[in-house]
C-alpha cells in the first residue's frame, strides 16, 4: 500500500508515480525493467536485491530486512536514494 514518506525529498505525487511504476515492474518493457534493475544496483550496492524486492513487491519492510539481513536504517537510506535518483521519465 502506498504511503507518503516524509523523509524522502520527493513530492507526494512523484513518490506515487515511482511507487506504482516500480510495482508494475513485471508489466514494463524490457528497457524500463533494465533501468529499474540498474538503479537498484546503483543505490543498493550489496543490498540491491533487498531494494529490488522492496520496490517491486508489496512485501513488508520487516520481512525484507530479516530476509536480507539489513537494518531498517540501511533500508531507509537505500530506498531514499532510489526515490531521489529515479528518472523523471522512465
């Protein structure tokens, strides 16, 4: 479920666009999928799989952190970077 993240320096409307675009990953053209994967790799680094799962599924944060052995602060940091670096036009 989409919720505005006040700690991310991106507007409500832009966050909604990023959230729903990323969630539709499986429906996107291969080029757009590649851009999302690259952005996850760039922002997530060694935690790119956790970031990819976070932005392309509705899996709860706690489960992602436990599954990928990352702290919530690390999760929030890489998610913020993903949202702030997401291209204006995918």
